[in-house]
C-alpha cells in the first residue's frame, strides 16, 4: 500500500476506536434507541446526492436491520446497561466468531481447522472477560453487547450474498433502514416526542458526539474504507481493523478513566488473538480474464456502478445497461460474446461485443476498476474482443464512448481506433454525449474499412 493509504487506513481505525468513547458521551443525553436513530438519520442525508446501489429493497432491508440497526442498537444498549466502552470494542469483535458459525449453517461453508482454533481462543477470552463481571461490568451489558456481535455476524453473512457494490452508496442507503425501528422503540420506551426533546436539551458534547458518529464514524470512515478496498485486496486492508479495539481501550482509559485488570486484559488479548487467527491474510491473487456468462451480469452491473460513482453520474441499470439485464439476447453465441476480469471473487473488468452485420461488430461495456487501471487490463479486454472478431471473420470493430471517459479514448487511440463524429444521447439523465470510434479488426495498418 502507498504510504498515504496506510495513513488513511490507520485514520479510519482511530475514528472507529474513538466512536466507542463518543457513544458513551452521547448516551448521557440520548437513550440507546434515540442515539441509534439519530446516528443513521444523519448518515442517511447523503441519499439526496448518491444514487441507490443496484440492490432491491428486499435485500437492503434485512442487511440494514442486522448490520446496522441490530448491531448498533444492542451495542448502545449494552454500553448504557453497564458495558465499559473500551471493553465493548473487544467484545463486539466476536462478530468474526459468529460470522464463521452462521456461514457454516446458512451457506454451508465448513470452518477450517485454523478458524476452529481461532474460535476456541476467542471463546476462552470471552470466558475470561465474563469472569470480571462486577464492579464496572454487568451481566446485562455483556449480554447485550454479545447480541450486537450476533446481529453483526448475521449481517456479514447477508452481505456476502451481495455482488461487489460501491461501499459509500451502500452505507448511505442502508442508513435509511435503522431509523424507523429505532424511532418506534424510542416512542414506546421514551415517549412520542422524546427524540425532539432530547435534541433540544442535549449537551453540546452529546450533540457533537452524535454528529461524529453519523458523519465521521459512518459516512467518512466507510467512504475511505470502501475506497481502500477498491484499490487493494481485502487481505491488505482488513488487518488495520484490528487496531480499533486498541484505540478504543486507550481512548476510554484517557477520557472515561476506564481501567483493565489482569484477567480482563488476558481475556481481551485472547479474543483479539482468536480474531486474528479466524481472519488470516488471504494470499494475493492475480486478476484473471475469463469468458463472461449471464451469471456475471450482477457483478458487471456493480462494477459499472462504481465507475459511474467516480464521475458523479446517476446510475439507473434499467436505463443505462439494459443489455446486461437481457444478457442472452446480446452476448450469447453466435451473435456476441462477453469477457470479465476476476480478482478473487470480484469482477474488476468487463467488455462485451455484439455482431452488427456480417462484417461489423460493436464493442460495449469496457470498464475497469479504478484500483487496477494502468496495468494493461483495458488493452487485454479489447484484444479479447478483437480475437473473437477474427474467429467470426468480422472485418470492422466500432464503438461509442462517453466524451467524459478520456482515459478510454487514449487507450482506443493507442490501439489504432480512429475517432469519428460526436452524438447526443437523447433523453439521457446524465446529459451524455458520445464519440464514435472504429478500426479494422486485422490492425491499424490494415486497409481502411469505411463506415457504413
């Protein structure tokens, strides 16, 4: 990782660690359901600017209820009922234990021997922490925090079923889910106007902590984290998350005066050691170019969503990529082909080609993830299309490209494409204009093929 990105990864860990202290401060003025609702109401403000990711509400709602609403509501309840903030940062990391457990049940993913060893260590650490109940730790606080970890684990399993999606847009739209159940609970337990009253009477510190949780710990931190995951493999980025409990424990000791006895420190160390074993670094894998199928369409749609987000464009799959929604009609033999680049389980590059007539084919959907550009991937995808054209005895390859995609235009020029006229895309919500490009399939030095 570049030094600047290492600094950003550490910064995110610090932000998330401090969030546990901010939670304790905010709970002085807000009840747990009030604070959970307020955190995500603030985080969800971005929906007016960020388009919804290509995921149906039937999928978004369960993920939002478990990954956000359940995790943070029970975490806040635990801290309010006697779980020290620094210790909470350790106990919620049991989510890795529950994620492996639930994935085995729901997805049939059999735990490895390494994961079983890590789970054993984590359980031993939890048992040691349980032995410190009393003084500043209550059974209720510990139990509620464990429920938070369970909800987080369920959310992780649901999240695993989603295709690769821009993290910022996903977080912002998932933030629309928690406020409703949390506000309903607050109305039942605190009163119908309790949140408004709490906001008016809250201390400046509590209001600042709530804003920190919504804007910094949620929107900013997840945006940076998502960008890092787009640039690097999960194996390179994920270990930085293990810094969060250390930051939280240190900040809690400084700001809140939290103390840690020998047994509790041993339990915390065992839990973190178990998590480190459960989630080992994955070996670095090289991107692989493969023929694409209709099963790859959701991953390609998600890839294009990430690229559109880079340019600040509105992305409506039904309008922008109808060919991918009807994949077979466009890209299955003999009238077309599709190619994807996989990096692990993620699609990071794509291109399609469709026959126009006996001598002409049109290139579509050339996209490459930002993290993997300038590595020859775009050229390799175009070469795959040219190879298919040669097998089909097609003489000319044409395409249209948005005028804003200047990096693609430089690639086309290097590969012998000639730029032609410009057109306006009628009725397009992004007010797009496109350039025409063409080249003979047999190479830029072949006899010029006139455009029909």
